C-alpha cells in the first residue's frame, strides 16, 4: 500500500525507473529491493519484469538481497588508496567481523567497497548511508561505528 | 546580498557538512546576536570556497580573510576579535600560500570564470545569481541573437568539451541543430565518476544556476525544448540543490513556456544515476536515462543524430555548460584572451594526494603542470620528493618529475601521449609505490567494466591478476610484456572508450617507472604489500 504511494508520486515514464527504484529501496529498512517491488515497478511503468530486473542488477547502488540497516561504502579508488584506504579496510573488517559484501549478524551494517565518491579532498573517505565521512583513521572509524551502534 | 558592513561566507558542501558546518553556522548566528551585530554582519551560506581537506572554511569580507578548521568554539572568538575589534584571528587563518583574495577576482594565479560565483553567492538564492550578472547572457541570446548566431559565437570562442575528450562544443551544437527532426534534447552529464574528480559536484553545489543558464542557451541554440541533468546517485546534495534551483528558475519564468517573452520554451529535469562509472560515457548515460542498464551503444550513429529516445541530442559536461553564459556575456574575443589558441579559456582541476594544499583550482588552459603542483598545491610536504603525478584520473597518465613542464591543455598533453581527462591531478611522493597505484587503478577498471564486450571484461580481470603477481614478486620476464599486449588489444578491440582507455595508465606507468616494476619482479614482496594483501583478501 505504502509502496504504491511511493511509486505513484512519479510520472509513469520509463526514464523515472532509477528514481523510483531509489525511493523504494530507501523505504525498505533492510535497504534492498524485493521481488514485489520489481513487479510493482514493472506494472506501473508497463515494462517486462525482466527489463526491471536487468536494470537493477546492473547498478551498484541497488541490492536484491537484504542488507544491513546501514550501508558502509568504503572508497577504494586510487586517491583514497594513496591516502591509506586499505588500512581502513582491515580495520573495518576486524571491527565488524565481516567481509566485503557481508552483513553483520545483528543486521546493523553491510560492508561494501565503492569507486570514487567525489569527496577525494578528504581522502580516505567512506559513506554510511547518505552521510560522507572523510580524513578517516582507524581510530576515527571506531568512534563513528560506536555512534551508529549506540543509535541502533 | 543586502547591504551589510561585513559578510561571513561559510562554505557549505559535503566536506563542510561532515566537519560540522551546521553547528558552526548556528554558533555564528548566536554569537552575532549576542554581540548586537545583527544587520551589520551577515552570515551567508555558500558553496565550496575551493579549499579542501581543512574542515569548515569561511571567509570574512570585505577583508577577504580565510579561516579554516573552524569549530563552534572558535566562533565567539572570531566574532569578538575580528568582527567587533577588526583583528583577524591569526591562529585560524589559512597559510599564506593558499590563495587569498577578493571575490570574483584572480586568486593567486587562478582565473575564475567557471567558479566565479562559487563561494561568493548563496547557491540557493536565484536573486544572488542574478545580481552577479546571472541570466544576462540568456537575455542577450534570446532577444538579440538567432540560434545560429549563438552557435557561431560558441564556435568562435573555441570552447572545447571539459568532459575529457575536448570536442569543440560549437561544432557539436551545430550538428544537432542541423540534424533533422523536431524533437531534440540537451543532456548535462553530471555523472562525474572519474576517480579524483569532484569539480562538477562543486559547480552543482556552488552555482547551480550557471549550469541551468548554460543549458537553456544550449537548448535555444540547437532547437531543443527539453533538457535533463543526469547526476550520479551518490551526490545527494547536488541533486537537492539542482532541483531547488530549477524550481526557482521556473518561478522566475526562466524555465517553462515562452521564456522572457521570446516565444522559446524549455524545461529541465533531474535524473539520478545509481552507481556505475560507465554511465558517464555518453551513450551509456542515454541508455541509463531511458531506464535501462547502462551499456554503451555501438557508435555510429552518434548522439548528435540519434541520442535520447533516438532523437538528436547534445550531451555536455557540467563544466562545459558552465562556461557558456560567461562566453556570451563577455564575448568570444574576451574568452580567447584566456588559455591557448587551440584551447581557449580556463580549466578546473582537483589537486590531490601528496601536496600541501589539496583542493579545487581554476587556471588558464596551458598552465604548466609545475605551476599547479608547486605554486597552487604548495608542492610536496617538507622533506619529501616528488615521484609521480597521475593526470586525468584512473583513465589518465602517470607522469614523472621530468614531465612537469608540460602545459595543461588538450593538445600539449596529447602530444606527449597523455590526456587532460577530467582534470584530476594526483600527486605522489616517494612513499607511493607505482606498482601498488597501478594495481588500484586496474581494480577500479575491473570493478567498473560493464561486461558487455569480451576484450574489456576479460582484459581487466587478467590485468588485475598480472599486477597482483608483480606485486607478490611472482611474475616473470613475460608478465610486463603480456600486460602491454592485453591493453593494446583492449585499445583496438573494446567497444567503448572505457576499455580503450586502460592502455594509458598501464603504458605510462610501465614506461616511466619501468625500474620499479622490475625491482618488484626481482625482489621480495614489501611489508606494505603484506598488509595490503591481508586487507584485500
Ligand atoms: C568511461 C567513461 C566515463 C565518462 N565519464 C564522464 C563523466 O563523468 N562526465 C562527463 O562529462 N563526461 C564523461 N565522459 C565523456 C562523455 O562520454 C562525453 O564525451 C562528454 O560528456 C561530452 O561532453 P563535453 O563535450 O562537454 O566534454 C566519460 C567517457 C567515458 C568513456
Ligand atoms: S569496453 Fe568495457 S565498459 Fe565499454 S562496453 Fe566493453 S565491457 Fe563495457
Ligand atoms: S577517490 Fe575516494 S572519494 Fe574519490
Ligand atoms: S606493491 Fe610496490 S612496494 Fe608493495
């Protein structure tokens, strides 16, 4: 029901596909698109389900499997790499006890690697959901994660 | 801006937000109230001030004093000392080598055309843009010039595309104008994904109306009624600012039907991307905009005849379009006084890595790389030596210190088998390892290859394996030759420029830093790599 309302806010035009998918994914507490979401969008835009599926699997910001409440996306591109992103990756893996692409057992975090986020002025950088964090050190990382854990 | 004795311009961008700019802003408002300076001192939120990596940056006018790393606790001190007593707080001032200046003028050696308003006006207020001469060029184009005259002026200016390829903008517009069909489109490419590049984001965040004005003019010139701004999905603030700017422009009758009573109608919409570097490639972007996966199209036909929905389409980069209003306002002759004869105007660079003052700079085309690194970037930190500069992003060239005198423009770089690309300049001192950096570049390409064609899909994968072997000291005499062969095959046989462009970083790294690769092949893996290995597994 609620989902239908989200979808209906957009004109019924195919070029709205990505914008609609973003909104649906955002509305899901587990940050992913369900089969039902895809069917809904396909029907609304009058597209074959396969076309929607095809698009969803192409873009790195979408997921078809449940993810954590918060998505951590660590930038791995050359400027961040030069600034030590790889040491953050070890710190993140250790702190979270998971590998890239996995979700913590409490369902709080999913760890992903991403290409340049366009905030290289503060490399090394990452995003947690829509927030950008830069000038990261393993210590700052711990503080930031602790804050999210506190808030749940 | 209203008349006030002093202005405090606070740069609000992603960086500032994460440094807590919101709290600094409220501290300012409170401190100014407490000091009874309301009406006398005005706090203005603006886009980036062009200084990166230094937290909350602000500038106090009329003196033009820059402060960096400002915290809420510093605010009462600035208000008390500087605004009340007129004594700048030295402790927070930016070092002298950082460009300090007055608005809209030359910043050190910087010449601000595109970034003229960035950090000077409030990007959320259309009136400030108009007060700074904004939409004047549009008025001139719509009332005094025919579309052909606009195209002629842009052609005369010599403006070339800032998205990387340097294609003459006027020629592209003319092709779309001449293309048959009633329905045409203008697309602004704001997908900005080239590693090390964030100039377009800062234009979108700092001066969105300049882009809107450029797009309307493009629409008028080519005969389009509709335009799209395709912004990468991660740029939330850019998307929000752009949407707000578009609705303001509509309210002012600058978008929509019969703009300024000229009979010309044009409207704009924003579309988000969803995380795919290849969508910056224009045909892939068009596919994505049409609601499909972003697989590049086989060209020809080119978008100028067969673009969005199969209609003639102009695709231009943000920075390209942001040049347009100033060219029409001040004329092609003025524009040609900047830059070089074949590459007029300015270029915006992102200076990153091992330089003292990383950040955004705008200088004339043809400025030597040395000036960028040493004068604007302040050189490598004390006691270190320069080793390499990666110019143009991941799809760029590794240059050595001997190459520093190269002039930064499309043609000079091409002559030395490099490319200007997006304008990313990543500086490395001796602590960087070129093998390691090239491995990072290659992982990027493997991740971003769209997988449509085999040379690129299989090639990027093989290259990552080979460079990892080099890193571990497991390569042999044939490894480097094999890498060269692969990139050459990719250059010749890949379907789109993504696959073709991998040759540039690989061959330049292998040519200029051959010794380093051979040392890795011969020796033990370094401690740095051990750690890296563990992290990446
Ligand atoms: C893989 C790839 C990524 C690209 N990314 C961008 C981009 O992020 N922004 C951009 O303006 N152009 C990008 N381009 C270049 C565009 O294809 C196109 O040339 C450009 O948008 C044309 O605009 P211009 O003439 O104003 O430069 C990319 C090209 C390739 C091959
Ligand atoms: S060259 Fe690479 S990015 Fe381009 S179409 Fe082929 S696989 Fe896709
Ligand atoms: S390289 Fe990490 S944000 Fe650009
Ligand atoms: S990869 Fe070069 S020192 Fe380790």
